[in-house]
């Protein structure tokens, strides 16, 4: 698979929607994840990321402008022991609760499907990172409507065992801007993952469309020790 430039992928797409990146740093020592949200409506743009325990949640920047919290207020990142869960909706909680009951990532998502926001039917994208005894693997999932039809849900899971140093995968909700918004197609895109969390954070934030970007979360986890560094960038400061 061709390795793509994350800068070009983001700069060339004014509205990828929400995106998850998971991978491994170039020196091989860090498990890396990033999650960003974008918005076209006032309601979607009126958000910030805030830390919540070991994870994060979205909240309204200006509570007086919040109209419908159902699909925009949630915990994108939660930590369950040695697992880090990253998603674009409240399925974070579904995965957390399922895996806490010894269900697999895939089994936990069986009770969920794409978002009920026709005509877009936004895909639910999710990721799980697992670090144990110095080993690291991750998986990504997308639950999407069948070519824009809400009558059936297509489920795809991509698992990456012992991922290569310097490689990551990028999945996002929308193929591009449009009306209705076309869903992401294909498998997660292969991208490069650098060693420097601040450089990576800057690259991602500066490459996202200036009008539509809302918030960005980046985390680097030391595979040997489990210690982590986190960066959060909000357009609404």
C-alpha cells in the first residue's frame, strides 16, 4: 500500500469530517493516536475538547448556542486498563462497557450502526489500542450505511498486529464535502507517524481546513512504561 502524506490528505479535503489516526512512532517506542473533529453548522463548531480522567470529552464552548447535544457531546477517548478507545461518538462507551465484560472490540460494536442523521448517515468510526508486556497492536472499525441507504449497515474491522515503526492508519467519516456528505470508502489510509508529538500536532492542526476545523487530540504512549503525553488544540480557546 502506498504511504500517503497526511498533510496532502488533509489539505486536499476541505471536509473529511471526523478523523482517527493510530500508529507507531518512527523510533518504535510510542503508540500514537490522534482524533479531530470538524463542523459546518454553528452547533458542530461550538465545541471544545476537555480532559476527563484519562480520556477526553466534548463540551459546548458557548452553552447558550447548544441546540442538539445528541450527536456532538460525547467522550471520544476512554482508557480501560491497557486499552485506549478512540471513536467519533458515544460508541466509545459501548466499546468500554462491552470490553469490560470480556467482549471483543467487534462484538461490542454489534449493537451499534451508523448515526441516524439522514441523509448523511454519518459512519461511526472507532479505534482500539492494546499495549501489553511491551507488545502493541490496534484495530479500527467503520460502521456505514449501504451506499447511502439506511436499510442496511456495512461493518468493517481492520486489525494491525505488531505495527511497523513509523507507520499509522487514518480513517475519517466523509470522503469529501458534499450534500449529502459521501461516506469514507476503502480501508484506512497508510500514513507516516513521526517521533515528535508537538511536530505531529502542529502538522495535523495546520493542515485541517481553517473554516471547518474545531478540535484536535493527540496522544503518544510509551509502549514499555505506559506513560503518555497528550496535546489538545481547540479553535475556540
